[in-house]
């Protein structure tokens, strides 16, 4: 079967990471990239297009990967779809609800695969957590809490990350990963959002906190802080259930622990956690779990699993990719509501059938 020919638009650090991760996949070949300051011929046989429309119009390209700053996602995605290209969009889907809806309208009815890079869904620990939550073995999920302390050492004052017209801000550019994760753990839907934000100066909003109430009583909080040195970065996620609690560490989860009140015949879904090691007493279980590999290795594995999911969808029209454009819109809506609530002094933004209230 012929290889899927891939073009990457936005060949910065993340675009190069994806390229390197996918080099090991026999089913695809990265044949073109687009970056303004990269000279043609600088990547050997790979075509280099200084202007992204030229890559989209390359008839040899099957799949366009959009790894640009978020404010460009919608324009590029719509152009690629109109040029009959499959697309993978780096999160967020877009920076505004109207732009995201434009992508979805453009994709409607086309025989093309379109997905959003919510790479956490392909992490083995996250896959097991989703199954545990939906199995009901620990009862109802009551609380989801993210504490993320990130570095700003690679984000100088003039970096596009701080420009909310370009990135959307922390809620949209970064927290959307974890909003999507929370949505995967429950069948409930968000009904209200409150939020706060702090600026260290007029340009840099470096702390955000959002609380999300779901329809069945799940309460989620998302705290993100971009002000630490690189070696002090830390991310933890806590899931609290009726009959137990699970904690995981790392924004790319690598390890965790759990406590639960379960009977021996109920352990099955829990034991699917990678590296599961348990100490059990009648009606009570404590356990640790983890993946004995580096963050970089797991991150690359997730990128490969995501791409193979898309390749399967391209080759088998009945296969639905794990992440849809509708998923991207749903998570973006909560992120936009959080940003709007923070600008309104934490007054709740109530979910409606359309755009944020």
C-alpha cells in the first residue's frame, strides 16, 4: 500500500519533533515542510516551501499537519480542506468559536479525515484511566484537579505565547489539553465555568485558574502557572471518586498511585494501568503504576499512535479517528468560557447551546 505523503506547516521545535517521531513509521513519509526562514534545499530531498499555500497546493501531499501558532489554524485548515487534503491540527482547534465552526463547516460532507492533536489521549496511562472512569469500578468521578507549574524560561517577553491575539492565552493554548482530558473521563457535560487570571505585567498573563461544573456534579479545576525555572516544572492530576482516588504526575503522565475500596473481583480495570503493583487487604487496595521510559520516548510514542490512528482512518473510511473536530470545538468552548469568566472578574459563564454567555 502506498505511503501517506505528509506536509508539515510550521517547522519549529514541535514540527521537528513530530517529523522525528514519525520517521520510524513505514506507512508515511514527510515529503514537504513550510517555514518562512528555512531555505529550500536545507532538508535534503524534503521540499521546503517558504509560503504555506504552496505546500497545500502540492499535488503529492495527502495529509497536511498544521503546527503553526493557533491564530493561523483556521485559515490554513480551511484552505487545506478545500485543496482536498486530510488535516491534523495542533491544539487548540482555533482561538475563537467562530473560527472553529468555520473549520467544521468546511469539512462537512468532504471525504477527508480531520483531527486535532490531543496527544494525551494516546498515553497508555490516560487510556487506562478513561476505561476505569467509564467502568464504574470506583463509583462516580466527583473531582478532577490539575496543578500545572510550567517553565517560562523558553518564553521571552516577545514570544507569541504571551500575545492573546495569537495564542488565545493560557486557557486556550495550553489548558485545553486538560479540559479535553476531563471531558474524556465523564459522560457529563460542562454547564458553568468560573475563572481567575493574573498578569505579571500588561503583556504576560502567567497564572490562570478555572473551575468547571458538569451536569452530573463533577467539579473540575485547572490551575496553570508559567513562571518557574525549567528544572522545577511539575504537573499533577488528581481524580477523586466515590470509592477511591487516583493521582498521576507529569503533563505527559509517567507514574501514579491509587487507593480504593474494591473487592478482588473488581480489580480488573485498575490492573490495566501500566506497571500496576498493588497491596490488597479485604475491601481495600493501594497501588502504584508507571511507565519505565522517559517522557520524550512516551511523547514520541503518543505522536506515532495518533498518526497511525489517522492513517487507519484515511485507508479505512469506516474508521473514526479518536479525536474529531467536534471534540476540538467542545474543549475550546470551555477554554473560551474560562478566559471570558476571568475577564469578567470570575462571574460564572453558563454553558448555552451556542457560544459562551
